[in-house]
């Protein structure tokens, strides 16, 4: 894996139209394997996911986000397809639906960027509209 500087910007808008944005700049790792790019980084206290490692498996039109550690989850993003994912919280396990309406992937072996727009629902009722913008820059 190559060392990389990773910038993550996440925006969440709830049903009351309140917006929350988190930005994280961290060192991580980046690798191209087959037709997928793998991005791995440690979350911070800022994201509320302290002691958690996030790994993204990025394909041309799908993204799998896996979290390991104190906050375990797996989310699958494919355009216009709803996926259910189990989400571990300190209060127990909940099932969330995730449906993407935009996936833009632009990577080379030296890094690149990813943009996701997706809705999260609980019992098929949308609880938030989200955007994730991630950039990866190889560090020598």
C-alpha cells in the first residue's frame, strides 16, 4: 500500500433541512488491486468514530465502505439501488437503507477523488440526504 493524504468531507441534511458538515484530513493508505482502488484511514474523535478504521473499496460504479473497530458497519453504494446495511451503535444494532443517486469516481494509481450523493433511510423513511467528497493524494 502507498502512503496517502486523505481529505474527507461529509455533509448530512436531515428532514428538518438542518445541515451538518464534517471535514477530516488524515494520513492513510491507498492501493490499486485489479479494477478496484482501496483507501484506508483511521477515523477521528471529530467524526464521532474514534478507534475506528475505515476502508473503501472503490469500483467504477460502486463503492463499499467498511468500518472496523468500535463502530462496525458496511455500506454499499450503487447508483439507484437501495442496499440495507446493519449499523452497530453504542445503543445496539440498527438496519439502515442506503440509496445513491450519484457516484463519481476519478482515480489513477497516484490518487484521485470520489464523490457520493446518497439518502439514508430507516424503515424506508428517509432520515438524511448525504454527500461524501473524498480526495486521495499519494505522499512520497
